[in-house]
C-alpha cells in the first residue's frame, strides 16, 4: 500500500498542479501542504474531504 503522501504527490502531478496551486485550492498554506507531501503530518479529516473533491478521487485512492 502506498502512503498518503506518495499518492497525494502522484495525483497532484497527474493533474499538472504545483504545490502552491494545490494549497490554494484546498485553502491551506503552502507549508501545511508541503508537510502532507513529505509525510510530516496527515491532513485533518475536513481537509481530506476537500482534497478528494478537488482532485476528483475517492478517499480509497489514498489508502
């Protein structure tokens, strides 16, 4: 199973989005988003939902 961080980065790159653009779409700072991609901290549940909607994936994509 791939980690959340790996899947998050993979999907962002598939969409052709920068980290800055993705953070803006989700409504978090670039620093917060970067921590998610680096596996430093997982996103809060409310942000996971926003990520899934914005990136057009289900939560299962990240598991």
